[in-house]
C-alpha cells in the first residue's frame, strides 16, 4: 500500500565469538562471590562482637556517686599521705645526719692520730739528725800546732790533731748534755765514724782538713766540761807542750746541719715488742 512504512525487523545480534556460551560465562563469574551460609553467619557474629568491644572501650568508667564530703575526704587522704612521706623523709634525714656525725667523728679521730704520728715522726727525725737545728751551745776548734820547725828527734805526730782527739771532744760533749753535734758540715749520728787514713781524718767518710770546727747545741754545762781540768787532760797536755790549738767559745745561736748521708741496715730489723 502506497504511503505505508514497512515495519523494521530487529534481528538478534550474533556473538562475534563463535561457539561461546554466554550463560556459562556469567555463571562462572558469579561463583567466586558465592559464600556458604555457615561462613555468612560466622562473619555476622564477628561483626557484632567487634561492635560490642568498641562500645565497651569507648564507654566512660562508672564512678561511685560524688557525695558532698568527697572533697573533704580527698583532702584528708592527701594530707595523711603527705604527712607520712614527710615523716619518712625526716627519719631518713636523721639517719643521714647520724651517719655524717659518725664519719666526722672518725675523721677527727684519724686526724688527731695522724697529727700525733707526725709529731712523733718529726721528733724521731730530730733525734736521728735528719733536720737542721739552731740553738745555744759551744764551738770547739782544734788545729795543728803553729810551731814552724819541729826539733830534731821529736815525733811529728805530737804536733797535729788526730782522729781520737775529735772523738774525745765529741764524747765529752755528749756526756755534758749535747743535743746535736756536727764536725764541720758533717752531722754526728748513730752511724757516724771518725777515723784517720794516713794523716787525713774522715768523718762520715768525708775528708776533713784543719782547723776542725766542732759545734754542739745544748746546755751551758758543755762549756764547763770543756774547760774543766779533769776533762780531756791528755789533749790539753799536748796543746800546752806542742802548741796544738784547742779553743772553746760559747754562743747564743749556733746552727747544726742535717745529716746528708744514708742509713744502711744490713742485719738489723724491727723485732716484736716483749
């Protein structure tokens, strides 16, 4: 019929891939997302448990009812706690002070003992001749004879000073109360030796030459002993007969040097007190 439009017929498109079943493909894509009923209930239970734990965590801690006396009770507890801590601190301080007092007392005792030891040590050093001393005393000078020519047949040894002359003077000074003695610059100590090698006199192994100056610090009785006719008779006789010089003078201040040698104890050692 003229003027009528023929109906359009739509055809079902053909799959571009021959032999592919579209239904099967859709089913296979849905399988990974299919979960069994048991796992679904388990997931729901875990979700509910998580929500419950979260709510408990965020819920505020329940406190007891606040009474009107609560601030007063809190203050009282705080005061009691502070007083207890203060008491403990005071006790600790008292203990530390007692310990400090004990340490200071012990230190004072040790200091006193150390001072006593130092005093004793210094006294022993003085007695041993280890320190120089100054004080009143006497000076004895011995010198060879001033005779210029010795008569023929005379013994020349009568006109010189010998080591035993010096030893006699030193022994007399000790007996008269001397506290320190020196021959020249050599301090006389317990180990001092005075001997002669040929015509040379050695004191503490140090060579001496005339005039021999002997200095002693001590009481006035030393000068009296030196001038007494009953003392040093042999030397005084030689002095008068052969001109050997023997002079004694006193002084208010004399100096005795310290011993400069060394002590050697090869055999002696401290023993136990009996």
